[in-house]
């Protein structure tokens, strides 16, 4: 393949202190920008012999497009008093493909006393469809169709004489094909944050921030689960913008309904995506003696909500493998965090960082069912689950050490996944085989070492 992408961009800005306020100078900045961008990425498999050839040869991705963008923006920073600082900014963008948008942002910092700062922001934004979303050629990804998601009536049509399921209805992969949609609209978003930073002493700091994001007209792939359920119930191969392509006939039971080979649909502007959560941080730095300093930092995120509303139906993703289609079955873990501890000896340092990812339920509402119902738990040929309802949580630890020989030369050594922890088994995700790469990639690699040197001249 020969692909080409181009970006030409220029911008100019000016900033100035306008006048003094009780808390400091009022600062104003304005600017303009312009850019041209294009993409020509032909598919490695243009389907000369018809679309079905894509499934047996290369499943290459292709897209093409170009556009001009002109922008103007401003920012005002106003330290009203020593305890209060306000900020306002805005940006207007015009796209030659027909989209215009003004995006404002407002922020405030309030410091009632030295140890406490309260902060908040409110902003609105937008995102135009990418070339890939508007003009993509058909691309197929494969997701697991477990026996637990197939209707009992369908399974009964493909049983052996002894009542067991024949090999036609084992867990297998359905091809989910997505094509570009030139009629997509721009996404719109609203973002709100509210938090506080507490610094009781010079060497201790704690912060907590709440975020709430609402995105409307969010661009996503069409919901295939409704068409899949409708096909099993009615046998219809067209439903709500999705085309179902049945598989070959079951040779052992040729009169039975054929299973699904592929489903095909386009990108769409989903109604709404809503997410909210809390970010935590705690840091400390302590001088143990004249030569040794100990520092520690904890970061954690708790996802309260991540929902998508499509045609008035809400899909809940937190603590599940959803959004299954967009994340390659990586899911939405409710808790994530890290804890880093460092000893600095002046001429060297040693640091250890622990990473934690929460477990999650074998379910995904964009694949049917209800969050938490274990509907995607892996099963054997007879439909019996061979794992529990939850994928386990995962912890890994990395260590780093440095020795500063002099101002120009430094030695370092890293140990990744110090305890050689294996990743939790996840037989349903399709981002990797039997494990979730977003959660446990360091585990599948295992304990790893790296030794090196840095020199400056």
C-alpha cells in the first residue's frame, strides 16, 4: 500500500497585561489559525470480485478525504483578588465540510486560606467526524458469540440425537462489519469539573476532583445486538440499519435456522454518552536525613457512570466488558490506580510503582443482556460455563533504579512486573487471546529487565 496524509498549519497570537487588579494583572490573549488536512489511504483489498472477498483475503482498512479549517480564539485571565482567580476562553472553528462551532470555557480558583484551594471548570466542545468515520471502506472485526447469548429455541434445532449441541453451535466469532457514513454530524460535549486541593504542610498534598461529561450526537458504530436478536426471533436479515449475513447450513440439521456469519452497519450519531467519576491524588515528600529523601504518590480513579443512550435505550458499561464493540472487549473497570514510592540518595534513586485495575463482570449491554448478568461468561460445547461471572482484578509492580556517575553520565535499570504476576483469564475479550491487553499486558510479557546508560555532552 501507498498512503499519504498532509497537514499544513499556521497560527498567530498576541498576549498582553491590560491593567492591574487587586490580585495581579488582567491578562488577555487573542489568536487566529488556519490549516489544511487530507488523507488518501486506499484499501489493500478493494474487493474487485465483490464484497465477500474481504472475508477470505485481506481485511484492510481504507479512507479518503480533505478539508480546510479556519479558527479564531481568545483567553482572559483575571486574578480578581488574592483569593480568587477567574479564567474565560473561547474558540470558533469553521470547517469547509460544513461544520461551524463556538467552544467556550470558564474556570475559577478560590483559596479561602493558604492550605485549601477549590477549583472548578465548565466548558463546551465539539468534534467533527474523522475521514475514517465519514468515508471508511468496509472493515470487519470479529467478536465472540457465546452459547449463552443464543436463544434456547435456536440451540434446540441443532442438537445431536442424545440431546447435546452439535459442533455447529459452539462458541464462535461473528464478523461485525462497519462502513463509513458521509451524513454524520459533529459531536457536541459539555464538561464540568469541581475539586479541591488540601495542603496541610509543605510536604503533604491531597486532591479530589469530580468530573461530569455529557456528549451528544456521539459517533459510534451501530448497535448490532438488536439485529442479532431480531434475526434469531424472526429470521429477518435486515433490521434497524443492520444487515445480517447467515452462515452456511448446518449439515447435521439442514432444516435448522442458520447461525449468523456477519452483521454489517454504519457509524451513527448516538443520542448521548454520559460519564462521571472522581479522581484522587495524595503526595508526600519527606527528608529522612541529609542525603536521603522519600517521596510517595497515590493516584486513583473511580468511574461512577459510563452510559450510552441510543434511540432512547440506555446501555450501562461500568464494571462490564462494554462498550464491547468500540474497546475490542476491553471494558470499563470501575477502579484504577497507582502507587509510587521513591528513595532519592542524591547520587542515585530507587523507585517502585504498583498498578491496580479492578475486576469486572462477564457482560456487556451492547451485546444484549443486562449489566452484571454474566451473559458473556465463556462456555464449552454443551453451553456450560467454565469460568465464574467475574474477571479478577490485577496488580503489577515495576521498579526503577538510577545511579548518577557524574553530571554527564547516568546508569539505570528497570524491572517490569517484578513479581511476575500473570494476567487474569478473560476468554471473552477479543483484543487478545484469553487475556485483556489493556489490563494485563505486562502480565503476559512477564518479568522483564532493561539496563542502560545516558550520556550528555
